[in-house]
C-alpha cells in the first residue's frame, strides 16, 4: 500500500488538471475557428472593395473617352491626323492600363466597355474619312462632337449599366 500512496498526489493532480486541459483545448479550438471566420469575412470585404474600385476606375475611363473630354487634350497647333493618332494612343494606353479590372467586372459590362472604346476610336476615323484634307483641328473637333451627339450615347449607357451593377453588388 505504501507504493500506491506515493502516487496519490500525482493522481490527484492529474484528476484536477484534466478538466482544465479539456477547457483549454476547447478555448484554443474556438479561438482558431473565430479567427478563420474573421479572415474569411475580411477577404470577402476586400473582394467587394476590389469590385467597387474596378467599377469606379472603368467609369472614370469611360468618362475620359467621351468626345467632349477628348477634344480638350493636346495642343491646338496639331494637325488633324496628329490629334487622331495621339488621341487613339491615349485611349488605348489607358485601356491597357485598366484591362486587369475585367477580373472584377461582369462579362457583359466588360464587353460594353470594350465596345464603347472601339466605337470612339472608330468615330475618330470615320469623322476624319468623311472630311476634306485641309480641315483645321477646331473644325474637326466640332464635327467629331456633332457626330457623337447624333449617334446613340453608348458611353452614358455603359456608365449607367455599371452604376446599376454596382448597386446590385453592394
């Protein structure tokens, strides 16, 4: 009996420690579960912020390619063909810069954005092709804006579609 009585304090300590160890394990497990949920919520919030940012950037891009804004760019002393070249280059560079935003925008909206960009570039060339050779830049710009105003305002429609989509997302 003396041999078992030496182990009695250890057995008593073990009986008291087991419930604390179980509670500690449950606490750590709950803590890890809550932290994982927090990380998931933060990643969802971050994804939503990325989408919102993408819609904002593409709306800004569309606003910048409106003919009323395009005609204000560049020096007034340019020849018409130089203005067309620089304007088309600026549109394509800005579009390329923002092309990664298609990851966060619906396919339908992205197609509308691409179509709007292409329509503006096409309108630049059609306006030039329909005019005489020796036209002044100011005259070209006026005719360019008039041609845009006579057509369907596809840029405003695309921006409105983006606005509707972002309201659904947020």
